[in-house]
C-alpha cells in the first residue's frame, strides 16, 4: 500500500515539474548532464565516506534521469541521440559510483572490500552489456533481476543506513547470476531458432 502512495506521489511531483520545464523549452540533454554531475558528487561522497550524502545524490540523480525523458516527450524533443547519450552517461554514472566506493575502501585499507566493490562494478556493467549484445542477435533479453534501478536502490539503501558491505554483496551476487542467466537464455534462444 505505501509503495503505491510513494509511486503516486512521485508521479504527481514529476508532472508538476515536467510541465513548466517543457513549456520553458529546457533541453532534455541539459538535464541528462545535470544528473551525471550530481552522480559525480555522489561518487565523491562515497570516496570520502559520506555515505548518506552519496545516497541523497543518487536519489536526486535518479529523479533527474526520469525527468529528462519526460521533458523530452512533453516538448516533442525525443531523439535517438538523446536516448544514446542518456544510456552512455548512465553507464559512466554507474562506474563512477563504484569507483568512489572502491577508492573509499582503498583509503581505509580494506582490501577485501576493494575486491568486492570491483566485482560489483564489473558484474553491474556486464548486466547491461549482455542485454545490449544479446539484443543485437535475438529479439529481446530482458530476463534477470539486477537491472540498473534495482542496483541504484541497493546503493541508496546501503548509503542511507551505512551498510555498504551487504549492499555490495547483494549486487555482486545477483548481478553475476543475472549475467549467467542472460548467457543461458541467449543460448536457448539460438537453439530454438529465435534469432534476428
């Protein structure tokens, strides 16, 4: 029930912000870059151990990430390049957040968590890569659980409650499982002849 209220509240707020931005002719790509800049602040916050500030930055950048697409649709400025730019900066944003965490653990001398953070970063990147590569070969590959929104929610929770180690364990484990699942799924689609 409460998740429904949060969703409805978020949609209400989004509409109230999108309308004036669309009417003002704000470039959606500017919002994309703004979201990326906020993510860089979050990565810096992770690096220096300000986990709650990092969580707030990730939340704000996620909101801006939703906002740019809505503004583009509202103002009729949806373009293939805009979608490409958004996806590219999303990947960079993910990498920078994990690098911030890896830097933090390196600074405080926790080598095991440097490795764990690196595995979480690599497996997160591979979740996106396997889908993109598979969908160049088969109609769709949306299987698996640990997509970008789930990963960001885990980073927000880990930062907000100062529990980054459990969050990284979950991301590393489930993202790796998702990559394996997508490899198996793509192989099954090939065997079934469902290829492009």
